[in-house]
């Protein structure tokens, strides 16, 4: 037993010696590294510190339209103008030994390392205020040893060249407090609508806790988590002698009056558009918030200031101030995908929610051009006829019967062509086509057109019952306008870094995804929305806009109980307009139902007033023939109405119209009756229950 005890004692002594030796070695290496860093930092010849710079946003003509960091520059305040409770709270929670270390807190580093070892993961940070400030000043943010060593040099250099007051002031003016607020003055005004010098202990302890995780500890994100963090800050202040227990308790219990608004400064151009640019920079180009705000980037956008002003003026002028209805508009160049104008709502100061890129709403009949393009790919033509009458669709798979209705419950009660069905927005024709093609066909087609939202596998999808984004619909129609080339909405042309070096440039993709001859046929069909020759059991849906049109347009309106749309284009410009209520309230007033169409036509006319009138050119592989709009057959001299209609070459009708022979004194030859008895191929394949 004594032998075993002696062996254990010797082993313990051995481990203690080894631990002591390793500890001394680590300490020596650490000291050597520290003094080496100091020595190297001293001989550095004026190494440039990367000071925060504004990220600038430019329109397509080079005009400055926004400055991300203007708030920080406006609100940079000296340490004397920052409340003492905020300074004390920050030091207590972030770096209690700030005034006693030379840039690194070795006790804290050791404590953090010990905690990490115990937890077998990284659970504590040990960065000092100096290190964090150095990190804020350093522009490269990749997590490499090179960056960390450079950060260490910066921390040492800050301590050697600047006073503690300067470092603390710089830190408090550059740290991120969430919601776009960089620096304590911007944060104070955003969260509490007051200057940093006027913060009380309760407010200061809330703000001091935010930088640990702005998305978590912001009181606007979660008041519960913000209060938990505040309690930690107050405990740290009490422990370090900054406040008494009674003051901590009073501050914890004191009610907070939050603002949540940045102070009104210089109004930026196109705020919704700039928000979309920032979203693209973060989601597509992977820039972080700090780089966007402090990185000195130069963002060259696609915005056309003249078109933007016309878009904003049109929405403001045509929609009554008394109406609570909202609106969004996206205008695009269909050849490049460049977004030229964007309105995300009626008043950015009241609601920054961008309905042009964030809202998902039912598109109604604006989905039909995508459906009918798919039909053209499957052998349909503008002259393909189906019966329009009140129809109940019954299914063998147990699916609920479906009875769609036309607007005002009007029906042809007979055959109509696809061209006329589109112009009149006949819902029966659309659902029949959708079911004939197979419900998945439209889902796949929508994806091909750039629709990113989920589309449901249901019969009503043909009538636009699955939500879409306005910007996606503008992109989809742009593919028809440009002849079927792959296109996606673009808001950023180029990005330069703070040195003026190009770090991103948009590259146009020249890829044909739609059949050009079918895209051309579809475009010509969409001109029928504004052509009274296609009037039938009701007027074409664009009839109210015809008198305001000075050039050829292709387009389609869409209406649901809660949404109103108008999307259309010329060869030079596409515009998509949505109007409706944010909460999905039904649009009941007649005037409010007209807003989308009226905003669209007035914007298009104003935006193109200085542009030449361009007609839609028929693509190679198409042929134009005159047809009778009522039956889709070749028009004769006896037809009272004839319309030039384009078809994919080889699919144009060959049968002449005989419906009007009696009116000219001719007799029927009997062929008409025979043809009636023979159903078209698509009707023989698919039988409807009516």
C-alpha cells in the first residue's frame, strides 16, 4: 500500500514538473512573441491604418445617389459627448482592464482558454477594445492567420501611437449596434431618439450589450434577450465598482421608450432601390454589413434617375392620398435586365418594406402568358379553339371539383381562340389548357421564366393563385420582350473597392432559353389585349388604356380579390405594377381597382416620351396571316373583322372562314357542317366534363 502511495506521489510530482515546464515555455514564447511584435511594430514605416470610409452608390449616369456611411460621419462624436454611463458600461462588459493593458489582456486570454478547454469548444472571447477597434479598422475580414497577425500588429500600433482616450473614442464611433447604426451617436438616435451624451444608465446598459450580437440583443429584435444582456452589463458594472446595487436595480426596472427610427437627414434617391442593391450585395455578392458600411466601396447601379422620378411621381399623382392601398413598380431594360426604376411602396419613411422584391402576392391572370407560351410549345396556336362556358372540372383521383368563373360571370358559350381568350382573359380556356398540358408543365415553365417562389400543383395555378414577386414577373416578361434570351433582374453593374480596383462586374449571359419564334408569337398575342378587333362576349382587358397609348404595347393585367396587376412592355422597356393592401384586404372601390393599369400606362408613356417608337419585329420562323378573330380561320373579303396574327411557320391556319358567306349572297357548300362534326386533335385526346 505504501509502495503504491509513493508511486502515485512520484507521478504527481512528475506531472507538476511537466505542467510547470510547459507553462514556463508557453509564457516565454508568448513574451518573446509579444516583444517581437512590439519591436516589429516600432520599425514599421508609417503603416497605413485603414480608416472607415463611406460606401457610395451611383446611378447609371454616374450621379451619386446614396452614401452608406453618411450617418456615421454626421454623428461621430468626441468622447466628451458620450454619456459616462455608456463609457463605463462598455468598459465593464467588453474590457474591464482597458486602462491597464497594452492591447492584450493576458489574464483574460488565459481565462478564456481555460473555459474553452473545459467546454471542449470556444465559449469565451478575449478580445480587448483595442483589438476590436483594430478589427474594425482592418478591411480584410477573412479568418486567416495572416489577418490575425496583422490585426495584432494593428492593436499594438494603436496602443503605441494613440492614447486610450483616442482608442476608446474610435471604438465607440465605429462599433456596430445593429439596424444600420454604426457608432454610439447613430445608435442613440436610432434606439432612443436622443444624443449619446444624454443616455441614462438604463439606456446605456442596453446599448452596451448590443455589439455582442446585434441581431440577437437589439431590443427591437428581442426585448427579452436585450433585458437579459442588460442585466449582465449592470452586474459587470456593479462588480467593477462603476455603480451601486441600488442603481443597478433602478436601471433594470426603468421602462424604455424605444424609437426605432433613424433621424431625418438628407433624403436619398430611390430608397427602395438602394435597399434592393444592399440586399443583392449581401445575398448575391456575400458582402457583410460592416464592409458595406465602412469599406469605402463604390457601387455602380443600373438606376435611371429620370425614369425613377417619373415612376415615383406617377404613383404619387395617380393614387389618392386618402387611399391606404399600397403600390410597387419595377421597370427593366429587357435586353440587359438592368432595373431602371423601382418603387417599393408609397412612402419609404412610413414603411421601408420593399413590396417590389420582398412581397409575395397572387399574380392573377398575369400568369397566363407563361401558360400560353407552354401551350405554344405543345402544339397550340393563336387560332386553337376551346369552348368557353361555365364548367365544373371533376377529377378521378378524389380531388375536389373545381368551378372557375370569368369576370362578371360572362362566357362566350361557344368556341373562342387562344388569342381571344388571352385578350379577354377567359378563365375557362386557361384552366382547360392548364389541365390538358398537365399541371406540372406550368410549374416547370414558371421556373424557366425565373419565378423563384413555390408554385402549387393545383388547377387554379393557371389563374395565378400561387404567390410571386413583382421583380420576378418583370424578369419573366422581359424574356418575352427580348425574344427568349435568359435574363434576370440586375441592380448592380460594377463594384470597386476603396482603392478603386474593380472587384465585381456584371457579365451578360447570352443564352437562348425560349424558342424565339414562339416568344415572338406570344408577344404579338399580348398586343391583342389592347386591340378592339378581339372584342367578343366582353371587351379586351386593355380597352380602357387604348386612348392613352402612343405606341404599340404588349401586356397583360391580372386581378384577384386582394391584388391588382398590370405588366407590359415595348422592345425598349418592361414595367410591372402591383397594387393592393399589405394585409390582403379585398380591393372593393372601383377607383382602387384601376390604379395598377393607370399607373402602368402613364409611367410607360412618360418613361418613353423621348424614345423612338419601336414596333415588335416578327422573329425568323414566324409567318403573319389575316384571320377572323372569332374563329381563328383565314379571313376572307366577306369577314367584317380581320386581324394580322403571327404563327410559328407551318402552324398557320389553312382553312378559310365561311361564317359570313350568307351576308355576301353566297351559299354554304356544306363543308362547314362537316367540319363541326369533327373535333380537333386536342379535344379528341382530352374530354371535359361540362
